[in-house]
């Protein structure tokens, strides 16, 4: 059971225009109405996330890649650097002309170039620059940065404060060298221009664990969304890890689910796939099979929901569906016993034996399930095929009979166009006059007589 959902910000919660999609806002409201905690997991600072938290009424934010965790009204966890690594980083930046910022609880101090690179304006500009030109800009930017005489960071008063994250201009190729230079630090990145540096062992996943201890959920009860390399650990470690459609290849490779992009309702689609929200997002699809479409019409009316992305049943859900089918099989055997109790009991015993036999056969034939959705669909289509086969062997055309049953089921809608349910049992209540108008048994009997008479005349 998912109790908490966390979103990375850039490339995940925000689209290319730094906006939150309406489908995401609606999904957040629906989850919170169910008691699901919703928050952020980001490399951004606590100051940056405050507006998002207020606008979306989020419950928690894991900032600075897990080093500083806040709720709406308090600090839940604060894990700053010890002094020595910070002094080492500051000396290194000054000696090597490296642009660097230092993140405190209240501000980011240091390089203005890095601050601009992480701003919404810079991200908006990046979206409208061709990728080939962007690569040239990146190379030129790095050369300009190294030609600038940076300040002596070790003299900055900010070093006397608690520092939770340091950001430094560095390419991916340079990162391994820096990791050897600073073994007491963890390096993580969300872009190609700079790297975030936090105390050794820190991560977004750790920050979520700190939040869990405070709010009362385990890491297995979380669902997380991300797109960048600094999201890999939390996506791999959470109960459900979702990669956006625009995510890095490495992120998609370890995700439990790859959704659409941050431009195409990716968050809501994934939440819908895992039944954490109920509203339909994708257009309702229809089959070439008219019987399927009629049953789908029933579920859209009575469940007010439908599944638009192929998805397997869980073991519990499959059990419910099997219960419905077994009840109909028992009714089938009861009808075949023709009011002879001893025959009915004998057939039920044979049904139990058949189930035990089938269980042994399946266990011997299939040691492992390779793909749940494929195997479930294969079994159900065989069941459908056998059902049609039974009609063939009975000599009965099921078309009109199906129409009567569908009409009877849709007739359970009340005058307000909705289904009404018994408050105790949860069963669908039938409107007044339903039996006279819609009960299918007499109609089925009449249809079978018609088919029999037609066959004998021919």
C-alpha cells in the first residue's frame, strides 16, 4: 500500500515552461483526499521549494538531495557537512578557478553563474536553443568560467554556517577525478553543467527515509518520480520507482514503470496505472469486439472508471475475478443436474478434483511466470474461447442472449443515471420495476425456443 508519493522537480513535476500540469495538480488533490502524503525530492534548496509547497499544498520536501527535509511548518531533518570537507572544497575551488555555490538553510551563496544556470529563465532559454548549438554553448561556458578569476571561497563568511550542499561546475567526464579528490563526499548530478556535492552516504532516498520516520511510513510504502541521474538511487530503492518519458536512459533502465514525459501528463498516467487516482486521463479506447465494448460501457457507468493502459491483475484482484467465474460455473453445473441433488453434489466434487488436477498440471508445466500480463491474457482468452465452444456444442447462438443480459445490467441504473448500492453489503440495488422490464430469464427462454423452432423448420 502506497502511503507517500515524492516528485523530483525539474524535468518531472515541472514541464519545460516550469509549470505544473493541470492533470498533476488534480492528481495531487485526489491523493491527499485519500490520506496519501505528497512531497518533493530535489537537489534544490529549501527556499526554492517553498512557493511550490504553498501553491500545491504539499506535505513535505526533501531538499539538497536529502540533506535538509522540511514539512510545511518545521524542519524534520538537517544533515550538514562537517567543517573539514567544506574547507577542502573551498580551497580547491579557489586554487582551480572552479565556480562553486554553498547551500545553507536560508540561501545559496557563491557563484552567480551557477545560480543563473539553475534559474527558471536559463531553463526556459535552454528549451529554445537547438541541441547542436547548446553543446557549443556548454563548451564555451566552461572555458569562460575557467578564465574568470574567482573569489577566494575560503574567506567567505558563509563557511561559518551549516552547509548542506555544494554545487560546482563540472562535466560528467571530470566527476570521477573529483570523487577521488573528495572521498568524504557524495557526488550527484541533474544536468551536464554542474555537480551537486553532499556528505558521504547522503541521497534523496535517505531524505525520504527521514521523512518516513517522522510521518510514519516505510520506504516500501513510497512511490517516487524522477528523470535525472540523481534520482536513480531513490527510484531503485522506493516501493515503486517511476521514470519519466524524458528521463535519462540509465534512469529508465532501473525503474519499475516508465511513463509519458513531463509534457504529456506522465505523472497522472503513472498514478492512474497504479490505482492511486481514479479519474480518466487517456481517451477511452474501444475494441473491434462489440461484446467487449458493451461490457466496457457497463464498467464505465458502474465503476465510473476504466483501465486504458494494458495492466495485469494483482493476485488479490485475480482472485476476485475468479470468484465471479466460479459462481457462474457452479450455476452451470446446477442447471445441468436438472433438480437432482445427488448429481449436483457429484458434479461439484468433480469440479474440486478438476481444480486440484489443474493446479498440479500448471505447477509442473510452468516453473516461473515470465510476464504476468501475457500469461493472464492468454488464460482469459482461452476461457473465452472455451465459453464460445460450449455455445457451439449446445447449438446456441449467444448474440441475442448477450444483448438481453447487457440490457438487464444497464437497467440497474436509476433515474439519476447512477448506480445505487446497499450500504451494508455493497451490492447493486435494482430500481423499482426492474424485474418486469429487464429480468433476462424469460427473454432467454423465448430466444432459445425461437432458435430451436428455426433449426427444426430448416
